[in-house]
């Protein structure tokens, strides 16, 4: 009852989990007198020493599209006015039919200066109602009706119900999906030409959205998403987001061009690339709220409050922590034009990561090494599942390449397949 893993369909996991000619940011930001005359949304910036993201209120589809096309983060208010989910709270969920939904909660001992890796926590199965009561209760009251959560006092632990796919979470309450409405965002995204042309079928309701519900201090380590662009709707509470440009993107920032965020695939998770900032291999995510956390690692810092929507461009680093007593947010990823090629890269990474981890675990077993030889965060994130054989990974790679090259696929793939099969021997095991 205590351990939960999110299952994936190997045939679809890579495919479904998600410049020149573009308007400049200055093109969207008219002179103050022009804004006053036109009545358009008013972007604002913070001090130049620590710039804030552009903020707009109730932007039109055209304004929103222009902002998306800049490829920079921004915050928009007024987009959630028609969302029934904007009224969701832990207490309300606990007392509604939605509270019966089965989920899992990631728990960590409270560490005010750190956001730990996901593999360093405990995963507990619970209903939304139980977790809602746990969030609202606190202290000794948490154990009265918290189910499996009773063993984890609210005063000692942070809890996070993260990455919950709403279509699965509310399978028995499909009306809950209608509480979400991305239609304004979708219309703007398609105009911007940032999203892939095949993304026209993206549902405007919550059927392709994920829910994040957590207590103060709950968060996500520094990482970037391999696929898509990300829209995050903050429905209750607040979160601090820190964002930096993609790896390899150089920007002038007060004369400091050093970006300490560097990618690592440990722990491995398909489509998520974590960050490390030093030779220790540790992620740059700890000490989000500590002055010694090297704020120069981040270009923007955003306090995202209820009723606001954040746009996270493709491949932007981000680290997130809940700053209110509890927080509820809903996000959706829209497929980017580059995702088809990115799936090939991720399929190759999966193939290599699976082979290396299987080999390492076999060696550990043979030499009777202690589990501590595996890093504390784990080689694999708890929500990830490795393929059982190289053959499964090769099938994913073949499918990804075929989507890039059309029905005929790539002429180089048979050569890659033969080389890997030769390395793996008759059993196909690398």
C-alpha cells in the first residue's frame, strides 16, 4: 500500500508524454502612450538587476500568441475566470465526489532549505479526500482520518500529489475534466506557430492535463522537459518558480555569462532532464529559498498566485516549490514543432540508460554490493519504468525514427539495429 509507480505503455510513452522570423519581445511591448491609447494588455518588468517575467492581464488571443512566439516565459492573469477548477481547495475536494479518486502522495521529512529528489521520498497510496484532510488538518489531527497518511504527521512531512493525469485520476468522474478550459491558450498557441501542426487535436478540457496538489515546501527539482511547451494554471495557493534559458543558450546578464546549470540523466526519467551545478553530481534544486543557492543560476523568479497562468517555453530550466500552506495547480504540455526529432534523441537515451542500469544492477547482484552503491536519488525516478530488454527499447527507437523519416523510416536505422544486436548477443541484451 505504500509504494506506487506510474505505469507506462512502452508503445506510446515516447510519443505521448510531452529565432529567426519570430517577433522580438520589443515588438510586443508598445510605447506607454500607445498602450494607453489602444487599451491592450500591459506587460511590466522588475528591476534590471533581477528582472521579472512579463506580466499581462486578460490578454487577447493575438497578444497571447505574440508573447508565446517570443520564446520567453510570461505570466497571464484573467485566463482562468471561466474555470470551475479555480474554486478547488483541499477541503472542497475532500468533501466532494472527486475526493474518492485514488492517487498517491510523495512524502519527505520537512527540510526548509531543500527540495529533495523524488527518489528520496516515500510514496503512499491515498484518496484525494484523505490527502485533502491531511493538508487541512495538520499536527495530530492528520492521523484521525488520513488513511495510510496517518503514519506521517503533517507537522513533520511535506506531501505532494504530483503529475496526476486528470483523465486517469477522474476516470469515474469525467465531469471533472470540464472544470478546465484551455481554449483561449490553444487558439493563441496555434497562431504563434510554436506548437506542432498535429497538435490541433489537443483537447481544451482537462483530458490532457495533469494535477499537482501539495503542502508548503513540496516541489520539483531543477530540470527541463524534453518535449513541448508548458502552460501552468495556478488554481489555489502559490508556488515559486525559478527559470533559466535552455542549455547552451548564452545571455548577457550583468556581465555574468556563466550558467552553472548542467544536464544530467541521473536519475533517469524519460523526457525529464535534471540539473546539476557542481562536480558532486547533486542537482541544483536544493536550497531554493536559501541565499546561498546561487540565485545567479536563474534568470527569472516568479511567485505564481491563484488565478495566474505561467508559460514555460521549450527546454527552459525550471525548479518549483510551494510557498503557501498548500497549492493546487493544473498544467498541460502542447507538442512543439521540434518534438518529433526530440523523440529520437530520447529513445536513444532510454536505450543506453536501460542497458547501463541493467548491467550495473547485475554487477551489484553478482558482487553482493549493498543497495547504497546506487545514488540516494536512485538511478531511475520512482515514476519511471525501464524496459525489460533492449528489444523493447529498439522498437521505441524504430518508431521514433520512422516518424521523422516518414513511412519508409531512416536508412541508417538498420545499421544501428545490427550494431546494437551484435553488442547484445543472441539474447538481444546489451
